[in-house]
């Protein structure tokens, strides 16, 4: 039986906080606007205190955070958001206040790594120990598992900031990223689409040329990931991926770009089952935080 845990999906626009044991036992959920660190974290803590009074003490809390972050347990900066461009949130300690207020173990990782964990445990990645989760929305981020273990290293994956070919004759838009200009995020995130086409991406019709260009950039990124990490499945979430036309365009271009070089039936014959939407919908992050907290609780 899974323990009772708390989960926080800490996003740039909202914190999603929840209490439960899994997708079939979600006892409480609240969405808190991301304002100042003190106010937002304080409201999250108050949510958990209120729910603990109803449901009992939590075994652990998992936090899935926007980044960059410091997820290294041995680092003095563990639990902090680091160089985020979000105003007032640089060098913010997320783990410390939650752990001190609730007196429970707190797990911490990137929102996309944790979404990958949630999909692995309960969603489109079940039974697959080598997978990538990429979110395409306000920003672009990627995480994943190799051999069932979350991807880390120097810090953590920053797949949204890989450099991809930018044909300025086809697309003169300079890029949205404040750090790198025309990296993947700079070219293909939702705000980049809005700026390039002068309208919100969700209002663009399926036959608009925006989607061909978007599919092109995302396909270039996926081919890089296939060739470097060799995942057994790629899961694409986020608001931009709500456009149904994108998945078939991306699958076709990935096959074209690979040009039969990667000889796996997953790509050559069954790509509809290889590049897929999240099985948990928009709850991959907060349920992944449950999965992280559950791992932590069982290890205590």
C-alpha cells in the first residue's frame, strides 16, 4: 500500500499542491498563484497543515520545481532554485521551509524529471525504465529515467536549452530565451510562437504554417535525444502539445530526419507508440511528486 504523501508541482505561474497516495486516491488538491517566494511557500505549507488535520500526518513530501535547481543532496545549496529568470525567485530555498514546517522528509527534483517519474509509475511510461519526458509550454524542459533512475549529473538535464539548427531565411524570429536566444526553448516555447505569429498559439488553426515550423524544431530536438540517450519511449506534454496536428507531424519528421539510421521497430514501424502524450494528462508533475515522496518514505 502506498503511503499518504504530499506533492508540490512548483511552476512559474502556479503551485499545484496535493495530498494522497496516487492517482486513484487524490484526497485534496489546490492551485496557488506563484507570487513572492514567502507568500507562495507559506500558502503551500498552510494547505498541507490543513489537510494533515483532516487526513493524518504525511510520510513525506515531494517537490517538482521549475529550474534550474540544485538537486544534489551533498550540496550546501540542495533544495534551492538557482539561476531562474523568474523575478525574485533566484536562490530561493524550497525544501528548507517545507521540511521545517511539516517535520517530514522532503524530496526535490526538476518538474520534468518528476513528471517522467510519475509517467513511469502510473502513466504512459509504465514498464519502461528508459524514457524521456519533454514539456512544451511557457518554457521547454526535459527529464527522464535511465535504468529506472532519474537523470542527473553535473546538475540535471536542461533539454530545452539544446542548440538546434535555425534557418533564419525560413524563420527570422531571433528567439525568446533570455540566456541563449534561439535555443530550442527560444524557438519553440509557447511565448516564442505567440511573438513570432502575433497571436496566442492556442488560437492558431491546425493548418497554420506555425505548426509545421513547430514540429520541425521539436523533431530536431527529439532526433538529438534519440541519438544521444536512446530512450525506449518519448512522452510529450505541455500546453503547446494540446494541438492535435502536432503529434503526426513530429512523428513523420522524426522518421524522415533519422532516415532509417536507428533500426528499431519502435521508430520504423510503431512510432505512434513511441512518441506519445502523457498518460496522466496535466497531473504528471504533481503525481510524480507523490511517486518521489513515496520512494523517500519507503527508504526511511
